[in-house]
């Protein structure tokens, strides 16, 4: 079963862009954020620096969710979180290499 109109094999670039744009809007970012939040918490609980990277990606996802749902307060809050995660990542990563 196919969703929406079929795109011919030799479709125009704009038709392909439109289909890709629609596909990006169908991704459930709330579920992705849930998984990233859990994974980041687990990694940070194990004191792994990769947890900061996962947390920053999650904050970027939350920013996209905020823009999509017109809840713009999420954007500056999560941009601040990304800045803090980046700072923490550099302190954890480079401080542990010096010791």
C-alpha cells in the first residue's frame, strides 16, 4: 500500500524535494527525543563523554519540535543547553586527557 501520489521514475527535482519534505514532517520527533533523552542519561550516568553529544542532539530535536508546534520558548532554552553541553564536553574530554 502506497501513501500519497506515486512519483514517476523520472520525476522532476521539485517533486522529489516535495516528497522528501513531506517525509521529514512525518517523522515522530517526540519519540526520537524520548530515546535520545534516555540514551543520554544512561551514557552520562556511566560518565561517558558521548552522553553530552547525545544530549546536544536531543536539544536540537527539541528546538525543531518547538518551532513546528509554535512553542518558541523551547528554542532559546535548548540553545542554552547546547552551549552548556558543549562546554561540559570540552571540560570532560580535554581535562581527562591532561590527567
